[in-house]
């Protein structure tokens, strides 16, 4: 990535372009994208200063679940970095080079049509990570990983991550369970988008974003919510107005405040509870017999 001389502790949130050296073989394997590279557009996020305290790594649920011996395989190679709103951690067809374990912030995995329409198939917060599939040997992304809420993550190069996975049965087991939980979210989201109404779907998404962000205040515009839900903005507006009329949420200038969590859960479809319950079940600590 291009680097500039910046104050200590500062990391630019995004750049207008990413310069890579790619072999002719790699280029032939990379699918063609429709339209311009999203990285060519400035994400508009504010810069962030990060305290490089290495104890922050354990703020991620996956890293916190590892025993000291297994965690030690990863810790020397982990670096605390900011993730900026609008930043793309990987794009479809790209080789995955870094794995991100989130402490704060939300990343959506977006499926994209040839016409440029998008929909979120899953979202990830401090309970998960982005790019872990590369630890199994699969190195190319098939979704767009877009930062929806700025935060902080522990980043590790794929080569170091894969080496740790090969050495540790516990890390391998944890990844398998996490990928199963993530697949459950993808499948449940697909079901939700197909059979549930806009109000139920918006309620479910707001609860998930609140859970992953650790806050009842969600800084999302209606346009971004529409993209994640695969709905028109007008449909999200009507659904948000209905929830506000019931005093379940308060919405103003891109900030949504959950006022009645119990009532919002009652309005949401069962998909929220299914996803949260499944994640808790799969990520419960299970000792690996040696």
C-alpha cells in the first residue's frame, strides 16, 4: 500500500488507489469486475488514531477463545490497525492477503450483481474476523468486505496465519466452528430476505448491528441500510417510520437509537435469535483432545 509521511500513530483510512505487483498468471485467474474499482472512490471517512496496545488483540472473541499456547502462534504477527467507514478489506476475485480480527466496528459481506446491485449476506463485528477462509488454503475472495462502521482490528498476514493454523489443532477447530456459524448467518439472511417483510427485516438488522457494535446507537444512513437489506431506500424509510411511530427506535440524521429493545425483538423475525443463538453455540469453548 502507498505510504506517506504522517504523524506518529496515524494510519490513513483509505487511498484513491492500491498499487500491487501481480503476475500474469494471477491476472488471468482474477475475474473481471463490472464497472470501476470501488477503491477508486474516496470513502470520505475521517482519520483515526489508534493506541498500539497489543493487549487489544484479546478484545476479539475468536482470539480471546484461544488458550495461551495457541494464541502465542498468532500474537507476534498481529498488528492493531484502524478500519475506516467505506474501506474495502477485500474485493471479489482478489487474493486475500490479510486477516482482520475485529475489536470494534462492523464489516458487511456484500454480494454484487452484474448491474451493481448489492445486498449484505452477513455482517461481522468483534465476535468474528474477515479473511479467515484463507487459513484453509482458499486464497481468493468471493464477496466484497466493506466497513460499515469504523473501528479497530488486529491484522495478520495470511502467510503467518496459515502457518499457525497448520500448527494448531485448536485454531483449526475454532475456525471450522466460526465458519459454520457464519454460514448459518448467510443462510438465515437469505431466508429472511426472501420471506419476511421490510419492517421485520429492518428490525432484525438493527438488532444485529447493535449487538455487533456494542451500542444501542447505530450510525447508518437509510441508503446504507437499504443496500444491506437489498431494498429500495423508500421501503426502508417507510419501515423506519413505522418503528419510530411505535416508539421502538428514534431516527434522525443518519443516527438510529434503539428505544425499546424488547419491543424491537418482538417485531423482528425469528432470524435474529437464530443467528445469535447459533453463534453462541458454535463459539463455546471446547477443549481439543491431544
